[in-house]
């Protein structure tokens, strides 16, 4: 037995006696529906969006169909000169006809529009706007304008804008503790939080936070997710950036947080790196969707990667490295976790919002992100485990030769000795591919498949006795 009803069912019952349909034509029903029930409906990129009073919310793909069935099945219709009464039937043919007209009436061309954008013809910029529940903050003018359905924005922050709320003692203590070694990284995080609030993606950066377990990565991620609201954030796995349909979940989301940015030997690392570069670089996307046509447009998704180590992704041209903003957390709080910290930080979210906005204003004024004070932080990217192993245990020379299995066995032993985690399921062929990526001067011998050319193991050190 049904325990719920369509949200418009009550209003439909009231209108049945006051506003009958003046004919059975599909266009008449579509016009009645858009006039009385969804006057601000938008059909964009094969998706429905409706005005909530603060912004536009993505509807369930079958919502319009469900509305029409709930409202108009049996709805009174006035027909003929004698004003006789009949009932409209929600048959498949009638529903398809009405939905077709609704779609055509509400269509917003993806060729001419890219949210956030104005629907009333004005040409003003939108990258200076932050949308709150109680209005739209213009960062340039410093003013809050009332919510308006003329702004097609699908990402609304879950708070009212209130600049007077600034007290956040627990969050400040958290920042002072995890960034005691790096004040520059604290400024960078503030600007990154602010960057995730707005609609501007022109800096074309992604944030990489590297640190040991229980160092604060998860707390930062959950806080950012709460700040923008669950409707605007998604937490994909890194491997999904290289999978068919894996990017579908990013559509309409302003924030993507990858909590464990790791790859395995089964992942398409090249596709992951390519898609990260393409999204961050603001390139037009064609994203496959299940049971739908491909989505076309630019993703406004800011990406944050978190891991105990730098993600193992191919980047021979250093293109991905140039996109990274990097924060390194050093102290682990294993055994000293504050189980109540999450609830205390959640209570301070309105103040943290203003802290993030201050970071966004600084970013806009300066024009670039702050830098970490950690002078060696870029070595996190360049010094991969494989490069460290080759530097310590190998010699590179055009005349050098080495057995493939022996070199791979030594690498695995070195990784175990140095507590270096390896990609899950790494086999010899995966090791060879990584070796060729990072050391182009090394190759596989053509006449002997079991031999590398250009590299050899160093002899073991002589014992002092």
C-alpha cells in the first residue's frame, strides 16, 4: 500500500474544481502544468532542474512523468460548446505527448548556456558569485542580492550568508596543530576551501594532500564536504576517473574528494591521468551515462586528492605535476584521536564559511594560490619509489644489462625493507611499463625478452671484514 504521494497531489485536488482544463490537447495540459506547478522548470542536457527558492535542483529523471500521472489522471476537462465535463486520461500516448511539449518549452540549449548563467538575457559575469540559501553574494561589490530564478545555478551552499559569525576556536586549534610545521599550507587550505565555494574554475588546479594515517586528511575532507553541502559534493574512487560511466557522478557537482587516491595494476592509469588533466583544464567533456545520451559540457568540479603517498600516475610531460597544489601533513595522531572533534567542527561551519570566503577574496586579490613553506614538497611528485630505488640500487648506462626478473625481485625486496607500499597486484609487466615511463633510456632487449638494456644492479657493498 502506498504511504506517500506526489508533492503536488494536494494542490491538484484543490485545482480540479477551480481550474479545469479547457481541452484535451497535449499543449493545453503542458501549459497548465508549467503555469500552476513548475513555472521555473528547466530542461538542460537531458536533465530536469527546478527552482527551490535559492537555486536550481536536479530532479529525478522520471519526476515530470510522475507529476503528470499524479495531477492529471482523471483531471476534469471542459469540452464542446455545451461546456460538458470529461476526464483527461494519463495514457502512455498522452503522457509522451505532453512530456515532449514540456521538454521543448523548457529547453535550455547547452550550446548557448553553461551554468551558472543568467536566464533573463543579462550578460553579467557569474564567476564572482557565491550562492547561499538567503541570497547571492557578489564578491566584487561585496553585496548580497536576493535569491533569483534568473540565475541558473545548480550549486547552492547549505547556509545563510552571515558575515558576523567568526568564532571558531576548535577549528583554529585544529589548524594550528596539523599545520604547526607549515603556515603557508594553512593559507593554501583556506584559499582552496574558498575556491570550492564559488563558481570560478579558471585557476585550473587540483589539491593533493599527502600525509600518514590519522594526520587530519579525513577531517579536512569531511569538513569541505559539509561546507559545500552533500548535494554539491561526491567522493569517487580514483580508479573511476578511468572507467566508463565513472565520470557520470561528477555531473552537476562542484566538489569531488578522493579520500584514498591509490591505483592498482588493473586500473587504466593513463585514462585516469588524462581525465584529471582534462577536467581541471576546463576542457569540454563528453561523458557516457547509463541508458542516456552522452552528457556534453564543462565540469565545474574542483578535485581534492588525499593519500598516504603520491598517486602513481603517468606524467612524462609533467602536465599533471603543473596542476597540483600540494599540502603535506606530517604528524600522525594514531592513539590520540579526538572522537568529538567532528561534531565540534560541524557546529562551527558558519564561521568556517566566512574563513573560507576570506581565503577566496585573498585568492582573487593576489591572483594565485599561496605556497607551502615546505621547501622539499615538490620532491613528493618527482621522487617516486621507483626513482628512489634506481638511485640507490642501480646504475644507468647505455652498455648496462640486467635480468628482468632479478631487477623486479630486488625492487620488491627494497620496497619491503623501506616500508614502501606497492600497487596492488603489481607484476613484472606492470613494473616494466613503469620503468620505461620514468626512465626512457631503459628498454627491453629485442633479442632477449628477459633482459633490460640501459640499467643494471649495483654490486652489493663489501663487508668491512
